[in-house]
C-alpha cells in the first residue's frame, strides 16, 4: 500500500522563511486520501520529500538552505 505522511506549508514568493512543523501536524495519506488515526512514529521515518500539489502549470522554484529534525 502506498502510504506517506504530509504536512502542508505556505510559501511566499521571493522570500526566505524558517518553517517549523511539529510531528503532530503530519497526517497519514494513501493514494491522496487522508487515513484516519494514523500516528507518525519518528523512528520509522526514512525519507523526506516535497510535493507541489496545487495543480497549476505555473513555474515554481523551492530553495532549501537546511533541514533539521528533532
């Protein structure tokens, strides 16, 4: 089963931001649908990705300076 956890972030064009996302804000999804009661176990995380999901064909650029997990 395709399964992942997601947490949305808001971006601002041409502006650097520091974004913090508590683990409690991540929610489980499978094939694009939210999975109720899925709890994120930090010990099970093995990758991190970014997905642009606004379905707009406009150009998009995301620069990332650093990522830290605590």
